[in-house]
C-alpha cells in the first residue's frame, strides 16, 4: 500500500471536512508506524474544525489540519533506533506527546495532536515511540481509543493534586456536570475509588444511565435550576469535595456555591460558554475562592506518567470505558455533528477499519 486515507479540515466549519489520499508515512528515527483501528472524538475536535479552538496562545494559526488526537491502533513498522516496541503491539496515542511528566508548558502545548500537529483521523500515522502507551488487552479498540483525553482529564481532576501513586476518593463527594466523555470517565474512576458521586444532566434518561453506573445522586438541572442548593442538601451542607467543572460561564458561580471548604474546582470545559454575563453585583473569583478556601485549577489533560498510572488503575479495577455510538470511517463528519448535538452519553467513536 503506497497511500493512506485521511480526513482534513480547513478549520472553517464541519462542511470543510474532506476525505482525501496521502502518501504512506515512513517512520523516521525513533518513530513507529501505526495502523489506526479506532478514533474517539472530543469536543476539542469539533472546536478545531469550526475554527474556535483559539484560547491557547501557545498554539499558532493553521490553515488546515488532520483533526483528532485519540486513537487505538497496531504498530506495523519500527523506525531506526526503536527498541521499546515491537511490530504487532497495540497502542493508544497521547494528546501531547512531549508531555512526559510534571507541569505542562507552552512547549508541550505547541505540539498537540490534531492542532497544530496533524491528528489521527487517518488509516495510518507515524508517531514518536515515546508518545504512545500500551493499550489494555481486555479493551476493544473502540474502548481503548477513548482513554487519552477524556479518561486522563478525569483522572487528573480527581488525583492530579495528589502525589503519583497516592490515589484518593474514599468517602469524598465528587460532583460531575453533564454526561459527556470526561464526566462518565470521572464517574467510573470515582466509584472505583470509593467516592460518592453526584451528577447533573438535563436528561432524566441519561441520569438513569448514570445511576446504572453507580451514581449516588442525580440532579436534572432543567427541572432543578438551583442545583447547587440540591448539592448542599444531598451532602448535609458539606458540599462537593471535588467538582469537575465542564459547564463554564453558566455553571462556575454555582460550583463556587456548592464546593466544600478546602475543596477543588477543576476547570475543564465551557459547554455553556467562555464568557459570562456582566452584572453589577457579580462577586470576583478571588472572593469566591477565599470564602471557602477553594482551589480553582485548570486541567489540560496530563503527562504520560500519570496516564500510565491511570491505566494501571483501570486494569486493577477492570474499568471499561462507555462507548455511546460508533460511526464508520466514511461517516466522520456525521460523527462530529452528532458529538456537537450533545446527544451522547459517554464517548463517540469512529471505527477506522472493518
């Protein structure tokens, strides 16, 4: 085979996605060639394709890109000098290949998969050998492809402030917003850790699904718009010890109103917007943090060593990621539209090969 298939976007909308041919990559020094079996989607991928992933100043402008960062595949060829892998190994990608340990910096962010680097929505791709993690043998390719962003982000939100190897959660209240990929991964990690989980959604059907995965309390934020009061009631006025804050502009103030003293609010997403409405009586974040001695922390995925730590936890607990819907490779644009609609519970995946 001398060519591959890949999707490209001109970053001007989902209509700009096109399926095209490209030369078969040849792995260079320290690289491996991977045949991609499955790609999972993140909200970031949608933002990239519509040209709105622009809030990281360390990521320069692109005219076009192969989107997506999360995949599971099989190594088919080793480049010179590679000794850590062998042909036939099943692997998953890392979102920021250069982020091996510690705090992320602009250097690592400027090498993100799917922007600015070419992503994984292709039949084959060459990867640096150090930018891959071994896929769990008990997971399908579709399940394993969901791990790099959603699961690692949830893991870092719950355990990132703890030393590596010291995983907590026992007896803590963890609040999850919505039922997307990060929230459902957070639910699985939290319950496997012994935490008590509260989850919000606008869909009673999705809340019932969350209960089947072990959620202790569910809140429909459409019928209970003052859901922060429900969180305080459900926790006997203790509040949530950890909040995975994926709502953004319309939810952050409510998170501050139901966080426990000394609690942690993880700023992950902004599905309700990136800018809130100005108000004369709006309290500044510094005061909101001060009144309950809150830690407000931004989460951008995590380093490879924490990914491997999480992978060991998944294997010990037998956690299988929740895949909501699988699309064919030729349906990638439809898959991204489905993701953007918000109708999913867990992850949306594209199966690359038959």
